[in-house]
C-alpha cells in the first residue's frame, strides 16, 4: 500500500453474536489497520487507511459493507493533518 493519506473510522453494526467473525474477516482486508469489538450502540470500530479518498471509498463500499454479517456502517473521514497517534 502506498503512503496513506486518507483515513476513516468506520462504526459497524453486525448480526447478533457475529462480532468475532466480522473482526476476523476485517483482518484480511488490505487497508484495515485496526479493528476492535466494542460495547455500545455499535459492535465494531475500524480504522481504514488508503492512498486516496477514492481508494478509501472502494475499501469501505466494496469490501467492508459487503461482509455478510455487517448490517450497517457509519463512516467518518478523518480531516487530513488534524490527528495524532501515540505509540
């Protein structure tokens, strides 16, 4: 993957009880750099990175949203240059 310049946070609702299956499927998608099962309104939170916004849309629309146990998603595009990450 080229240097990522586009990042999105995707909130996912899954079929009941399928969070682990969706998490495992997400681990095989290029561009998905982090994913966690969470408590609350959503079931899984995902960080996606790509070289362009178009590539980001492709990953989210044609890969993540088409997973069989994904019921719905909410995508938030990160404002370029307006984030930090601690390690």
